[in-house]
C-alpha cells in the first residue's frame, strides 16, 4: 500500500454525477436519430414450442409498418455472450416471453400493435419446470435437437454419456452433477460430529431490475454499423453483431458509456443483434427499448434454488463435515447464463471461507428448464449459496451453545490457504475477522438475546449475523486494458473499455491515474466503453473494475510517468531519479524553477503521448477475495408476520477505499437489493404453463424508500497486497449476507427458523406457528 | 417488401389532435396522437429525454414530472390530458445558469448512482420543497416514496434533499 496519497482515498464528486443530476446524460435509449424506426417483438405465449407457421400478412398491412423479421428472414448464424448458441431468431421457443418475430414501424404504438397482429402457429412441446423431476430419465427435454442445428452446445449437453442419452443437466448427466466439490471423508466427518443439522432451503427466482430497461439504437451505413446499447459487455456485442452481419469487427461500433444500472444482468442478447439486422434491412436507424415485462423475463435473472444440507460439528466448535446437494433452475440458456460456472462457485467458495472444514461433499446440478434465462446477477453464486450455509452455521453454533460469531471465525480461511474455488491459487490477505469484529461492535452484538424467543411480547426484537466471501475482481477470466494519453495542450485522458452502470468506475480509475501522475482529478478527461476509441475490457462483472481495470489504469499511468521522465531528463539535463511530478510539470528535486510542462514534453515527443497496459491475472498465484460480515436487528410482529428491519450494519474488508463515498454508496445499494431478495422479491410462475405472474414493477416488490432503514456501512482498510493501491472491488458482496443475517435475526427474536426466500409475512407466520406448536 | 406496399392500409388510423403544451414555461403547439402519453411526447417528439420511463404503468416513478407543481407520472398521463397544465421537467431546472441545489446535492452525495431515477427523484423532491421548505426525514421519505431507486438504498437521496433544503433556506 502506498503512503502519502492525496487523491486516492479521498471523496470526490463522481465525474458523471453532474450530468446525471441535470438529466443531460444520454443513455442508449435517449438517442434519437432522424427517420428512426421503432422495433418491437412478438413473444411466445408458450414455454416450449416449435414454430410451424408465422403469418405476418395482417401485421404487414398496418399503416406505418416497415419491416417484419421472423426466423426465416435472419442469418442462421449462432452467437452468444459466452458460447455461440443462439440464432438471432429461432424456430424453437424455450420460455414464455421468448422472441418470435421483430417488427419495425414508424412509431412505438404501431410497432406494438403489429407485433400483436402477427399470427403464429405453434406445435406445443413438453415443457420442463421442476428441476428435480427434470433430472429423471423419463423427463422430457427442455430443448429440441433441431434437425439442422450444428450448435456445439447441443453436442455438449450429451457429453460424458456413452449412449448419448439426452439430459437437462448442464455439463453432467442425470447421474453426474454439473459440479462436485469434494475433500476428506464425509462418513468419517459425520461419525466425529457431536451435533448434526439437516435442512432443506428454497430460494426464489429473482430479477436484477435495473431501472433502465434494455435499449438499443442502431444505424447502418456503408457496411458500417453503430449501436448505442445498454449492455455491460460492449466488446462482446461488437463481436456478435460482426459475426451475424458478416462484417469485420472494426466495422461495428458499440457505445455503452453510461447505462442505467446493470447488476450483472445486462449482457449481450438478441435485442442488440436484431436492432443491427433491422437497421441493415430497412436502411434506417432503429430503436428498440424493452418494456418492464421484457426487462424482467428476457434477461439473466438469479436462478431459483433448492439446497439439501447436512452439516456436523464437534462441541468445541470445530466443523467436521458439510454435505450439500443443490438443484439450480438455470432456465433456458445453455451456457449464456454461465450455469456451469455459477455451479462451481456455489459449491466451492463457501468451502473456501470455511477452509477448516475437513470433510466436504457439495454437488450442484444446474438444470436447463423452460423458465426464463438465469445468469450472473449481483453477488453471483454467493447469494445463491450463503443463505443456506449461514443459516446452518447459526443453528450449529446455537446447538453447541457457542457465540455464532466465534464459531464462524474458528473455522475461517487464513492467508496462504489453498483455494478450492480456484485450483492452484493461494489466498491473499483476509480481513474477515476485523470486519466481523467491527460490525459486531457497531450493532452491539452483545445486546442480542442470549436465548432466542426469551420474551413474550407481540413484537419481538433480535439480532443476527452472517459472514460471507465473494469475488473482489481478482478474476482468472477476462482482461482489462487502459490507455493514458497526453495531448499537445498537456491535457491528460484515460480511456477504458468498461461502461459506467452506476458504480462511477471512471471516477475511481481516474483517481488512481491522478495519484500516479500528480494532477488534479478534474483535469483528467477521456472516454469509456466506446469501442471506437477505447481499449478492450471484459466489462464490469465480478466486482472486477477497481481491481483489474484499476491495475491496468495504474500501470498505464506509471508507464506514462516513465515516458515523461525520460523526455524530461533530456530537456532538464537531470538524471531521472532526480525528477518529480507536480501539477502538470516535471521538476527537478530541490530546484523547482527547473521544470518542464507536460505540453512541452508532448511537443518534444513530436505529438500525442500514449501509454497503455493490459491486465490479465492468470499468471499470479496469490488470489484476492472480498470478505464481509452482515448484522441485522429486526422487530418481528408475531401477529402479522411482518419483519421490520431496525438496523443493518454491513462491514467490509475493502482493502482500501479509493473513493469512500462511492464505496459506501455501493454498500448501501447492495444491501438494499439484498433486502429485496430477503424479504419481498421473487417471481411466481404458473406451475402448469411456466408463465410469470408478477413481472410488472409494483409486483416485483423491490424495496421502496419506506421499506429500509439507513444502512450502516463499515469499511475495513487493511490493504490488498496484489493491488497497487491495496483496493478490492466490493459492490456485490454487500448483497450476499443480507438474507441469512435477517433470517438469523428473526430466529434470535422469535426462535423461528426461515428456510425459504423471500421471507414474506405468510412464511414468517408459518415458521412462528411451527415453534409454538400451532398457535402464537 | 413489394407485397407490403401493395396491400398497405393507405390511411393513418391514428387520431391526431392539435394541442398546446406549456413545458418549463415555454408554449409548444403540437400534433399528437391521442394514444401518446405525455412521456412519449416529451421524449420521442420533443427530445426532452431527461424524463425517463421504466415501467409504463405508474409502478416505479422514473417518469415523474411536475403538473401544476405536483409530482405526476408522465407514463400514465396522456399528452392530451396535460393541455392547459404547467408542465415542469428536469430540463427546466437545468436551464438555469447554476445547478439547482437539489441537482448539486444529488451529485455531491452520490445520490445519482446510475442516474436513471435521478431526474424523477429531483422533481419529486422539488414538489416537496416548494410546499414544505423544512421537511423532516420522515416527510422526505413519504414525499419521495412514489419513486423507486435500485442503486442507492435511499440514504444518500434523503441526505441530498435535506442538504438542498438547508441551502434553499439560506443555510438555516
């Protein structure tokens, strides 16, 4: 960690904040072009069907309809964010809301009316909704092997199975899970256990609900295509559009500079590819902008899950064995949602956090169904697993009469421990104990009820906690490049490929550059996430921007400093080790009058100075993780089942906060989304048809300003040795601990355990009834 | 394409009306389809894209504007209904030479994270502060409860409104 920092670690007003507050920032859907058409989709009412016929004749007759595309009119080219697996439109529909046809018209109302006027004849196919039934040999398949399909993903679904028996289990078979984490000897572990807890957990399918619905404006001219597109992965969109249009990548420009929330879910989809195709077909600009229903369902949600957990401990608090079988409802996409990748993290990361558990068997079956697609959403994989793990930890601790905080810390990971989540890598710094102890002190952990349900009041108070691990950006996949430039006016710019989806990463990255090059933050310009002038970045996911792009920006700035010193050494006739930077000048130590401006050095160079750095973490052995502890104080109304969140303390091992106001904002925002996951959100699907019943905004039940308290963030700054400024990403991990902390607080208040998300009042009442023997 | 042309409905079935809208103190004479919402007209006809849309049915508040000084959802207000009303949008505030205190404090407290609900939050807060220059935190929360935010957890939003109120009262 560096000392004497003047920009890093300080609160600065985020660089895009003023434009966001005066409404002048242009989100993709805010772009309007002369002659622009509006595109809408016809969507499937069936969860699984083959399209037999699409009759567009009535729709085509409508005034103002310009073009209709069905699967017969689009290139039969596969694309996808992670594997090429989707056609722009297909003859098979795989969930209620899947796209069937696209209509371009003169206005939004006409396009919508025409989309409804398209008549589609379907052959309905058996649909798969129940993940456990889907893994039986007599289950129908959630996808067809289309006769003309040459998709690699289809071949993969049948791999590892000698007779090529089809399966709904991704990357496995009906007998073999998608991913297994195994260590030690489970039977031995349970035989040593002095207390064993066995529980089943259910978690609902939830949407990320970015408030900006996905939008895209496409313009096609002279075999060049530009898309303003609300996605987190502009470079993937660039590759996909190029592939489908049959053009070189350089002919495609994607602009995703500022998007209205992402949370992991806004990735490449059909909407972007179809906007490009429609713009080519019509030779006019095309805008597509999702409704809320489309944003809810044609997205990447968090999967519904079932966990069967059995765990054992000794009375001294040493965990002996941990066994889990998880069914994950992946929805329709094969690899687009990274279902296998999520499975791996689900079964390994919590077992890294509790590295001391000697005997583990955790199996995950990622099951392809005909529900909407799922994928990485804030807290990816760890929000999926920690509710079950942290509830069981709490039960075990109470069962042996140990402080749940001390029980967790006794079994935790330490620096230097090998990681089962990233084989071959070794744990870097661990600040989880400091975070947990500071959080405990802030909430007043000692105030908790020593025996749950110890009072008989109608409203009962309790305190609960959870301890969690999550990615902080130390990511073995993906890469980030940053470029620093100084122009002939001496103006410094940073170019990064990562969109701002609300985390104000450009502010944080520019702070690192400003620190290295000793210039005021506000003098740094540049651009981000425009493929025409920004270098490659995999995008803001896994909380990786501060870490990966931060390292890239810092190294690019350091390379610039070196370049400036080399040029200045000649100009000032002084050795490089006698030079320092200050306010846009290079000066000689001790003689401030001997100085040369950045602009003069650019001139000496004969024009623009440019340095860049591409960061790729694959070679490092040390691996960083984010750690946090969450503490909730609740008041349960035992008459209505309502749970009031009185206080919520979210304590984080952040390494170092580059801009504390942003970090605190990310913590509060993450907790507030986690509160929705814990208490109120979750799709209800009609079990016969697979139709979502609550995809509209009010029914999504995201927390309002009246639902949540002032969340109390804590930032523990111990410094991460693998990052030049000691920083770790922490915008997702705040989400992860919320549900289990509240579940454990409800237990502390009432003695009732909740095993299902969301913890809605009806479920709380049922749990209360279970502990009081039917009445309360 | 040729088939499309042949059978095409030749007349525009949309019903248009000429209306006068007063937006940010400026009169606009417009021909609008009767099905167009105020949000459609602001965004798609007048290019006043500071006003957002996120749900289309009054469920989230991202489209909030002021109608005669009160906060209203522009996505469930037909354009023809807004005739004769004083319509204020975020662009009205931004036209001033200096940012409005609400805009300044939303920026400095990081209450504008992704920025999508920000114009709506600011307009809703303006409706509050115009009527109640010294609100309690509870009054701020109730007044802003018609606008949802997915990013902030709301603490910074309440703080921004509180700070703006202090500045508007001259620091008292």
